[in-house]
């Protein structure tokens, strides 16, 4: 007599193997999507050339070649000015935190106050060091 009874619960496949096969399927799908996007971008690329006011003969007309650079420097200077001011405010708050922690003898609060104080001055120093990159920043 043969045993033809099948178990009610099927034994599962190896979970590690099924995990990696699902991961590989996702990887292939993402890879295909990225490849298709890159191919589409390469096929739809168009070249654009700017002409001067005097036409395309290369005379140069009246175009200011430093206009974009000056606008960029002005924008960066504006942000650096305000970021430097925010850094000084953070340093001021850190100094107050440190002063109040001296009164309470709380070492953790002292450390937090000194770190805030120092981080404020680091932000201020970074905003003032933009002249290393050739960007003139207005004085605070």
C-alpha cells in the first residue's frame, strides 16, 4: 500500500534564495529604467549657440561676459552675509547657554553651550572665508 496523502502545508523555498532573486529582479528593473532614461536624454539632446548683438560673425558686440559672474557673486555675497549673521546669533545663544550652565553646575549643559558657541563661530568663519574662492563678500 502506497502513501498517497499529500501534506496540507507545502514546504517553503529557501527564504534567502527567494530574497536575492527578488532583489535581482528589482535591480534589473531599476537598471533598465536608468538605461532607458539615459538613452532618451542622449537622443533628444540639442545644441544651442548664443549669438552676439552684431550677428554670428564673432565680433563680440556689446555682451558683458562678466554679467553672470557678477550676479552670482552678488547672490553668494547676500547669502554669506546672512549666514554669517546667523552664525553670530548662534554663538551668542551658545554663550548664554554656557553662562547659565555655570550657575547650575550642570556639566552636560556646559558642554552643550560651548559646542553651540564654537559652532556659531565656525559658521561665521566659513561665511567670511569665501574670498579664498574669489568671491567678494560685503562686511557684516
